[in-house]
C-alpha cells in the first residue's frame, strides 16, 4: 500500500489527472470507478485525480434505501443540482464548482486491512494543505455535520469543509471526497431540504468552505497547496491525461451511478446491503456491497462484479 510511504523504500510515483468533464457529474464518478478497477487489476499505476466538479449531490447506496430518497432527489433537482450515486458509504454530500474534488485509486493486495491508514493519510494531507494556506484546519467530526465521520476536516472546530469516503475491492481501494472552497450559501441551501427529506440530522451552520474564513481563495490555490503537501511526503507526481481505456470503462460504468426510484431496481437498490448508518467504507463483493464496521476495523473484501 503506497498511500502511507515506507521511509526505507523508493518514493512512490503517482499518476495525476486534472481533466474536467463539464456538464457530466455522473461521468466524474464513473471515472473514479474505472480508475479503481484498473488500478486494482494492475492495468494502471496508483492514480490521483484532482478537479473542480460541477454542482451535484452525491447520494450513497444507503441514502437510496431511505423512505425519503425520491423526495430528496426531487429537492436536489429543484435546487439545480444533478444527482449521482457515489462509490463510498455515508450520506449525501454536495460537490460544488468552487470545491476541490479528489479521487485516489491505490493498489493494495490487502486493501481491506488498511482502511484506517488510508483515511488518516488523506485527512492529514488535507489538514496540512489547508494549514499551508494559513487556516486552522483540524481533523474530526462536528456535531450535526453532513455525512459525519471521524476523518472529516473542519476549520477551528466550527465549519466542516472536507468529507471523505472509501470503496475497497480485491486488489485496491478508492479514497474520494470533496473539499469545499466557496458557495457556502448554495451548499446549505441544498443540504437543508435534502437532509430533511432523508430524515437525517443536520446543523446547517456546521457546513462551510475555506473562503468563509479567507475570502479570495480559489480551487487552484487549494490544489497547489495539496500537491505541495504531497511532495513534502516524498511522493513523485506525474501529470498525465486519462487514457482511452479508462474513459471507455467509465462510459460503461455510468449506469451504475444513476439514481433509480427507491422502489425500483436501479444500481443502488441492486447492489447495496448496508448495515451501518455511519459507515464511510464500502467493501465490494460479488454483486453485493457491504459496509465496513462503523469503527473502521477491517471488514471483508471479495472480487468486484
């Protein structure tokens, strides 16, 4: 597992992707899924994608099983946000144009044994990147935050600005999420009706972005700081375009991330059996997604379908 570098080994090399696909937020998630499959199978090296996404609400498979899911989808659409079923567990998260989305596909033959180290590594990198910008970043869950988790990142114990989740399959893992920079008004305006529809606790004032504290910060400022924090860890990053095989694989995976009516048999309904409401990691088995225990201890992983 190269997400936590071994000081005695050669610096890990990571393939960095920066492409955007405007108007296709579902394709962004499909790209992440394709990256995971290709890296886990050995067809591609460790890969990281950093990008500013379109406005979208990314629901989990757990959300899709809640009675208010159809109503939550309607409210997201009414607010002008696309709806997508994401890779990881947890609950609905909002991706905004003024945010840094990240998708990290990591090869690991024992991926299900290293869930916590990956979470800790990514959250620590984000904390350091934000502190480089002069802000008081901290790791930890805030009361009433959206998509709660112990590896969330906040500013001064007041505003959640980053959420993260994992998907684990045989041979690798995907660590993905979003760091909000601006558009706090839009963030809260869509979170409130969506969480109300899903019947989930939410304290809207806990949701925010970096620009709430440091106006003028841009997504590119944040991405540059994140890459600097990564370089400090000794990682070598090679910027390259997404290859055609990954793009083709992503096109085929798009239907898996399209929400279906909660009473139907869409991707979420077909593939999810989530047992823990606050699990942030999905372990992929044959036609079945199981949640890891909510305390982050290792679960079970089998081949992806």
